[in-house]
C-alpha cells in the first residue's frame, strides 16, 4: 500500500503542477480497479489547496458524471476514497480504447467553485480468457487432404493490453495442430491445421482441448473442447470373417435348415456399411437351386433336397456389396460337404442261381452267385451278407461285393426236399438297414433209399377155417424217393416147406402188398408159417428190402371134448361096482376128457348133469374126481346113476357127457382116498379075494406081452423117411404126435394109473379105440417141441 500511495502522491503532484500552470486543465488521478472499499485515492483538500476546516461550511460535494457513485469525499479530512469496488471491464466494456476514466466534479459553495477530476481506472489481470462455447464441433471428411485449415472460435478476455489473450495452445494430437494469428482488431485468433489424413475407421472422433492464455502476470487461461467428427467416405470394402468356409450338413436335412450365417463387415458407416449378399456368376445353378441365400441377413438355408449319393459337395462364391455411392464389394468361397446318413438300404442281386440240383451234389459246388452294394459311404456303405445258420450251405467271398453260395454239407432230399434260402444283407450304419431276398432250391431225387416196411417183423394171426382168398394183411412198404424210384413191387421169397411152396399157400398183390390166404387152414394140422416178403423199387439200379412174416393159425373151438375115461362104447353106459362100505371121501371114479383145440379152448370143467342122490357124491370140476360125501346107508338105493358133462372153455362151449351106473356090493375092498399124487393102488383087504389075484395076474401078463410086442416091432420096422431139416419156415405142431413108448390094453383102473404116471414124466396119454374091436390102445406122447417124427413103436392091439 505504501508504494501505491507514493505513486498517487507523485501523480497528484504532477497533475497539480500542471493545473497551476494551465488554468483550464483537469485534475487527473489514476487508480487500479478492484480497490477495496474505503481505500483513499487522494486528499483533495491538499491537492486543490482548500482549507479543510471550511469544507463543511462550503458544502463540498462530489458528483460523478453518468456513472455510478464509486467514490466520495470525506468532508472532515478532504480525502477522496472508494465507496464501491470498481470493475474497469464493467465501466468500460468497450475495448476500443485502452484508457478508462471516471469523470468527477467537486462543487464548493461560498464562494462557489467547481473542480473537474478525471480518475483513470487502470486495468488489472482479473479476468481469464473465455470462449463463447465450451464445446466446438468440427465435421471433417476422412478424405480431406492434410494441410487443410479450419477456423476455431477465439477466446475473449475483458482485460486489455497485456492482460488480454496473448496466445492459444492445442492438446497433443498426431492429426492436428493450431496456428495463432493476430486479427485486424489486434485480437488473437487460432486456426486448426490437419497434419495427416484422417481415417474414420481407425478413429471416428478426435477430442481436442484448446487453451487461450492472456499476457498477465500471473497469466490466466481458459479452455474449450474441440470435437472433431470424422465424416465417413466409402473407402472400405465389405470383409468376411474367412475367405473360405467349410461347412458340413447332413443329407436329407429339412427344407429351411440353416447351413451358414455369413456376416460380412464394412468399417464404413451409414449406407456405406449397409451390405447385401448375392451369389457370384461362378456359382452353379444347381447350387443356387439347392441353397437359398438371404440377401439381407446373409443366412444360407436349405432350399432343395440333399442326397449324398447324387451330389455331396457344393461350391459357391458369395459377394457382399455395400450401398455406398461408389459401391464396394468383397467375396468369399463356401464349400458345403453333405454328410452321408444311413438312408439307403443295402441292395443284393442274384447273379446266378442253379435250381434244381441233384441231392447227391458234391460238397463245395457253387449253387449261386450274389452281389451286394450300398449307395451310402463309410460305415453306412459297408455291408455284410448272411444266410440262416441251420442250412447245409455257406457263403464264400469271391471278389469285392461278390459272394458264392456253396454246398457245405451232404444234402438229402428225403429229409428236406427243398430249401428256402434267405439272403440277408445288412449295412453297418446306426441304426443298421437291411434287405433280403429268398430263393427256393429244389433237390432232384436219387435212388438212394431202400424200401422200408413200417415193421421189421410182422406177426399175423389167422383164424382157422378161414375162407380161401381172405385178406390177411396189407404189407405196404414206403420208399421216400420220388417217381420211379418209389414205385414198389412185392413178391414172396420162395421157399419150400415139406414139399409145399409158400406161393401155394399165400399170395401177395405186387402193387399194393396185400397178403391173401390161398387155402383154408386147420389149427390142429398147421399152427404157424414163417417166410419173407420182398419189396423192390423201380429205380436204376433197383433197391430192395424184405420183411419176415410170421403167420399164426388161431384156434377155433371146433372140437368137442372127448371122454377117454371111463371108457365106454359110443352111447353106452359105464358100469362100476363099489363096496357099500366105502368111507367118506373115497374115490369112486375119475372122468377124464380131452380136447384137441388150443390150450385156452381145451380147458375142461366137469359137473353133474344128473345125480340120483346129490348128497352122496361130489364131483371136482377141474380134475373130474367123483368122491363120496358120506358113507352109504341102508336107505340108499343099491344102484346110483351119475351123468357127468365135460365142457371146454371155447366160445361157444362144446361138451360131452358120460353116464356112470354105480352098483354097491357088500365087499371088503376099500378105495384109497387119494390117487392124484401116486399111481393107483388097490388096498389089501383083510381077506385076499379073487379080485386081487386076478389083478396081479393081469398086470404081469400085460407087461410081458408089451415087452414082446415092442421087441418084434423094433426088429421089423422099416427105414424111416427122411424128415425135413429144422427151419423157421416149417409147419410146427403144438403137440407133436409121437407114438407112445408103450401101447397097452387096460381097464379103467389101469388106464388111470398109467395116466398119472406118464403125466409126471411130462407126457400126454391118449387112449384110442381099436377099430372093429372092443379093446383100446393107450399111447403116451412126449410133450416136447420139434418136428413131427414118425414113431419108432407101432401100436399093438391085445
């Protein structure tokens, strides 16, 4: 403040000196702006040489011309002081003059006097440069050449002189710089200079800061943002992500399926970056028909059916063009690979097939040639050929995709006359597809089977007394071969039995094998036959087989029982005498009947047909023994009449009867009660009567005669006929008729004793009447098997 006062004092002094020299001059003061309120500018009383004491009396006052009252006078001291801060830029807004003054008048009365004062307001650097707009926008085309200049808005500083804008500064930039120039009014202006060509695609906006600096000390500055917007020009071509696209798509993809979404980019903007897509002229029509290219979005979708087997690679060239005034374009190449899917069934073709074939075809003979194929690729196109496992054939690969069907096992038409061979071809896709074809292989017959009878041995039962020509059996054989190989002829293998040919006994139809009897058979004479029948086919060479036939003559109940004991002449009554003293249970008589029929029919049962007293005698129905049931009483009649019937077991049953007339005597002879286990013996009565003597004499005599007759017959016997050798084809008798070891004439008691004894030896005892005589012959016959022999002994009649 002290320097400022010295400065004011010196100025007042100078001005005052001038006023004194020139009466018309004005008192001049200089003060800086922005002085504080109350600051003293000058002492007017001293400077104007006025008496301080008279200032109030003279009514001293200060008048400011055309301005606000910024100054005033202290009437007590005469000092001019600051009433309100003075802003030079407000008082003197115009910068046309560098000086700024306040015009003051000091008015005094008594005497009245006016003093003119000029207070110069000196400028201070109290204002910073300021731009009219904080942000300045510049639109510059990227095609603008470097060196081009662009005017910038200048800054305004209310200060003057050296405190006004002195220069400008631009923030660092490789594209721009400024140049500061002085305008006609002396103000500083700046121009923006383009250092190198802009590229909107690299940097579309440049943000710069422009700073205006005044010349004050210290200097003040103001800033503004300069935003340079680079205007686009169509200087960039559309660009694809790749120059070559490899795309895979599955065949049979549905229409509309997305294949590829192309996205070409253009660094330009606006219409210069709007892109349309199109096929180039190098893209085939088939490709364009198969795939649709959306010109706006660049999506490639399926338009037509995709078939890998027809076309599997599509090449296309797509052009992307912008919509600039001078349109630019870019292109890319797309290769679409159609992937195979297992959509084709494998195919098989029968190139050759040999049918029919002979059933004796050799192994490894080729029957068929089959080719297989599949239009698919990779695993989908690899195929396998199969036939059923249970067949006598196998597949043999001959070359690529060709197979031979060969015979692997022996064929037999009789087991399998034909084969339905199913060829199945399957690919290896997922899921696998297959195809099949069935061929029928027929087998030709070979005469490789002999005729076969249903049985290996036929047993035919023929009822005796059959009618000649009766059908016995149909012996039809079967030959599994075909045609002439199965036509059979039947014959009886000739063999003579006892000078009799089988063809004289039987005949067989050569066509159907029906066996007929040529004669009537009698069971009692011929019981069975054994021979062979042959069946021969008509093949070349013919094959044959034979079967054994066993004819069994079945017995009929055609023979009635014959009562052989007790013996009696035909129609006569047997008379027997028994002691009246016979005990209870004693054997009175034994009825024996024989039946020449078979065992079943010849089983004999006995029963009383008539009996005088049913309480006196009993009859065993199986052995024919008649026994006493009680002892005779004096009331019983002397003569008892018994009628016994012997029935066989045939159907219908046949029978024979015998009438026994019993007479009781008063004798001491006693019958033994049991004669079934030992030969019949007579009891020795207490008195040796006449019957015992006669019996013993008769037995001795008969034994002697029998021995003599046997010796004579042995010596005179002729040479026996030669018997037929044993053979299964022989006539066999169930009971062989061998002449008895001994032939005797006997009464009933002796006959029964002989029957029991010979039966124990396993022989059959037969008693036959002597022709034209009243005697009979007893023959014992061995119960053996074998051929019929002529007896070495001849029957004798005594």
